């Protein structure tokens, strides 16, 4: 089981990664390519999975 701090760090780094990619498009004034869109979607899925794990982790901790 990941420690909560590790999980939080991982979530923050994934969110930062997505923001970095998005900012690159904005600064270049272009749309994302299909590959970039797929990469962002993959990162978002990781975030969702980690958030679900975190939720269950917090629920377990309360019990």
C-alpha cells in the first residue's frame, strides 16, 4: 500500500504534467495532436485511479 504522502505527491505531479502540456499548446497557439490528446487522457486516467485509491484509503482510515 502506498503511503498517503506518496499518493498525494504522485497526484500533484500528474496534475502538473497535464498543466505543463496544456500550457505548451496555449503558448504555441495550437491544438493538441492526437498523440498528445491520448497522452493527456492517459494522465487523466491515472489521476482518476489514484483519486479512487485515495478515497478508499481515507475511508479505511476512518473505520
